[in-house]
């Protein structure tokens, strides 16, 4: 009986303080449909952006004429450089950068947000002894970077008129 009362009290305290899960409402689902325009529509970034939009209940249009808004990806840049060296003057860490230039248009094609850049930077340790593991770690980090870029783009959708 005491456990039930404690559970009810804890539930009441958590809900009354305004606590909510992180990223629960990045993009409003009432925004309508979004078309994603890119020179490489099958890239991993576009796939991640579509997945993120679907996750938050935003429909992705197959063409711009049936969409309420369009996210236009202007440029996507990836950079991979040595961040630090070990005592043998070999690479100990790599720095990864990804930048995406984009803007959002209305159904008539008018640009409603200025050209923006979503940027992510990560550093990871490189092991000469286990190159396969280091490559796998880089892929894992790049996947996370694409998720972060998609989240930054979705955050821009919050300011659109609904």
C-alpha cells in the first residue's frame, strides 16, 4: 500500500513540475507536409531527415507542388582532419565536421527563412592497432552527426507560420 501511495505521489510531483522527455516536440506535427529538395536525394543525410520528420509526425511530400513547405539543401560539406598526434608523430585523434546550408520555402517557392547553416563537429580517438574498430567508430559518430543536423533543421521548422 505504501508503494502505491509513493508511486502516485512521485507521479504527481513529476507531472506538476513541467518535466517532459527531451526532444518530445521538436517540429510541430500541425505544420503540414514538407518536401526535401537536394541535389542528392538518396544521401544518408536526406534519409535521416525523412526519418526524423516521420518520427515527429510530419509528412514528407514526394513533390514540391503537394507540400506546404520545402526544405532546400543547398550544400553539404564533410571534413576529416587530424586533431592531434601521438609521441610517434602519428594521428591520435581525428576531427570530423559536417555542415549543411539550407533554407525553407513556402508553397509558392518564396524563401521564408534566410540561408542557414547546420554544423556539427566531433573528435574521436584513432587506434592504429585496431583500424577496423576506428572505422566503425567513425561511422557511428557520423550517423550521430547526421541526427544532430536533422534535429537542427527540424528546430528551424518551429518558427514557421502554422
